[in-house]
C-alpha cells in the first residue's frame, strides 16, 4: 500500500511541476505587444523679435503700504503744493517722496505779520 501511495505522490509532484512550468512559459511568451499610444500636444512656433510683453493680471485683494506717515501742522493757513523734482510738476497723490522732502508750504498772513512785529521789537 505504501508503494502505491508513494507512486501516487511522485505522479502528483510531476503533474504539479509540469503545470507550474507551463504557466511560467505561457506568461513569458514573446507575442506582439500593443504599441503605446502617442499623445499629440499642440504647439506653435514663432521667430524671436524684439518687442514688449504685455500681460494683464486681474485680481482682487488688499494692498498695504511699506510705511505710513501722519502729517500734522502746528498752524493753520492756506497750503500750496511744492514741485516734485522727479516730475517737475506739483506733487499728486501717489507720488514717491524721500525722507525730508518738503511737500507743501503753508501761507498764513496773520502768522507772518506776528513774526514781523516780534522781530521789529
């Protein structure tokens, strides 16, 4: 009985071995492989020429200044805008200024008269 069982195990081992070999060989066959799909990307070509680049960005947001200044005066009067040395025109809102630049001049006739009187005394 042992010899029949031993023969049966040998036959079973051989069958498993052939099945595994057939599976391996069938998965490694060198059949035709489907070609990869080529993707076409639309492009345009232009010659390089000197010119300007205009690009507009439309966005919503909040703008914060680098620094702020509070202008105060110890006297009242009529004010006159000085000339901006960068544009040779009177200062306008948004002009760049340097520290120490005189932007406006105040004119107060009453104050000037008082100064004249005090200097004459």
